[in-house]
C-alpha cells in the first residue's frame, strides 16, 4: 500500500518508515496495516489545505488502486485501479465511475474487432454466398477470396481479444460488464470457426 520512494522495491507498514511526499505533505497520521490478509490505509488531512481541496457535499474524483489479494508484503504492482466520483460526506450514497479517455489499447480492440466482425468476416460470407457461380468467373476464385477474407478477419478478431484481455488486466476488471461476458462467447465461437470449415 505504501512504497518507499527512495527505494521503489520496498514497502512499509506505516508512513513513519516512508519518505515524505512534498506534493501530499498535507496528509498526516498515515498508517498502513494488514488485517486478515486485507490491507487497510488510514490518514488524516485538512479539507481546505493542499493542492486538492475537499468540498463537502460535492462528488469529487477519487482514484483507487490495489494489488493482488492476500499480498502481505505490500510490494506488488497495483494492477487494479479506477477513478470514481464520491461525496466523502455521503459514503452510503455510493460511487459513480468517472468517464475516462480511452487509451490506445482499448482503441486497438475497438478498431480490430470492427474491421473483423463488421467488415472482413461478413465479406467472406458474402463472397461465398454470392460469387460461386459468376458467369465468366475463374473457377474456384471465390473460394480463395473467401479464405483470405476469413483468415484476415480471424487474425484481427484474435488480436482484438488479446488487447481486450490486456486492457481488463491493467485498466479494468475481468467479467465486470455484459459486453465482456457475451464477447467471450462470440470470440470463442469465432476462434474455433475454422474447425467447422475442415469438416
């Protein structure tokens, strides 16, 4: 939970062992502890002092981060993180997710999946369905085009899944949204579709 900035590979149970942060010097009485394999961090700060004042009654951006569950050493990378909006005077009111700008990994997933499922794979089906018996066409040419479009679509879809998994691992959570759950079934069906072509 707390990393010694003078030695990033070490951590501490309390900020008494940690180098102070000049930017966050308004935060005092910091304490990190492990309780039943759960890390807990407590601190005290003024509402008005510091570069980021807290306004009671107004939802404000809170960034949370955590490492792997049960990491008693408190030294692992915080690979789960998100920015939420929270009114600190109304914790029971819950949080809302702050809309963040999509990074390049998410854009790669979007573009690859759009090209695959929105263009290449439908085009492969259209070629197979509509160009088999074109008068004057080269025999078997439709099948070659069908295979090339299907292969390209399959490759982009597979890469799109890789980007999605990496994005969830680093910036989000797996199985958090319906899009993720349904996407797994669709991606698996598409991944094993070449098997049906063999038979």
